[in-house]
C-alpha cells in the first residue's frame, strides 16, 4: 500500500524500506525511504490519523497539509508536506505525508543551563508561530480556540472529579465575569509541549504534530506550554520560558494568563488517570499540577 502512496507523488519512484516510528498516540506513524525517479533518495513520514481524531474532524489530514504548506512561507520550523489523502483508496484512514526530519525529543534536562537553553529556543519557536502572518491567507478550516474550549467544557459532567483540582478550576473559571481580556487572534499550535519538538545537536529543528492547530488568543498556547515545561524541566524552567516569551512578545496583554493556566490544567486534571502512567510518574505529575493550579488561582485571586 505504501508503494501506491509514493507513486502518487512520483510515478516512477520505488519504496526502499518502511519502518514504524514510536511515540505516536493518536496516529499510526510510519517512516519511508524512497528512491525517486531522478535518483534522489528521500525519507518521509506518513501519519495515519486514528478514529477519534477523524471523528472530530474528517478532514484532519487535508487541513494539516494546507497549514504546513502555509507555514513553509514563514519562520516557523515545521516539516514540509508532500501530500494528503482522506479518500481511503490507498490507506484505510486519512493520512498526511511529510518531510522526515532527523532529530530526537527531549523530555528532561540534565542541568539547569541546558533547561534554560531549551526554553529559550522553545520560546522563540512559539513566538514565531504566533507572529506568523496569516492575515491574507484562508485559514477558515482551522477551528476557533474559544469555541473548541466551550465545547470541551460543555462535555464535562457536572460531578466529574478525577482530582480535587478539577473542582477548584471549574469554580475559579465560573467566577470569571466578564470574559478575560483578549489579545488579537493568532495561529495556535494547539498542543505545544516538548514531546512535539525535534532537536538535533542541541538545536530545535522542527515543531511537529499540527493536527490540533487553531485560531485564538496566543496565551492559550503559552499556558499549555508552561504546564508541560513545568512537568518536563521544572518550575524554574517554566518561569524562565515565560519571561523569555514575554520579552519576545511585549505587545500582548498577559492579564488573563492565570485564567489560561487554569484552562490548560483542566483537561489533565480530569483525564490524567487514563494516560497509562506508572504510579510514581502520575503522583509526581499530580503534585506539580496541584502546584500549577494553586499558583494560577492565587494570581487570579
């Protein structure tokens, strides 16, 4: 089946090998090595989206392809797209074929200095995403972050309580009236965390997995990244990342950042028990999440 896929890109190409890439949660990820008709050997990645993502957005592969084409004209380090298909004629589920980028994910920093360096690069890449000029491009296929959030909140049962913090978050959010100040809407990655970054020789070479991209307040991405960085690199690294991002994006209104922190914490507060974590890892993440929620609630007052 992969032979048909690559021949759609280059009719006289030849598949040399294929191997599964580990780490995919919501998608099946396969790497291909291809001999093109001009003699060039190229590697690419094929991501087949899972049933839950397809049910949420039947055009998820095509939408991601269009977005990556748009990002090719910006300073955002994203993989180049080669093709996408949602017909089911070649693969049973929608897929996108993208550039294979040599790199690794880094989910922990052995030294404080390395954490600072990683956070500087993470902040710069996030600022580049939020500064990407999409004003003249058709991005109507991307959902609005506020609507996505409202739909998520509406699906939460009133009595859900995976942990005490979920109740605290819901109560704090319900007290917020009127709506928090909004910044100008920008492109959002939607799932900005260290696991969606590729690094090579200490340099951030790619931001990957754009299927959750949206349009909305950039503080939504910032808050999610803050929580994830606190988990991966520690709270001091989180504060450094935040300061660096703010220095790169001084025009934003950060008044509502505690609110976005609470919103970012709600999903893991409710669903962490279903992530398949070992006991020690889950306990440590819950402790850090509890701290994150309390600092946000205290700052919000």
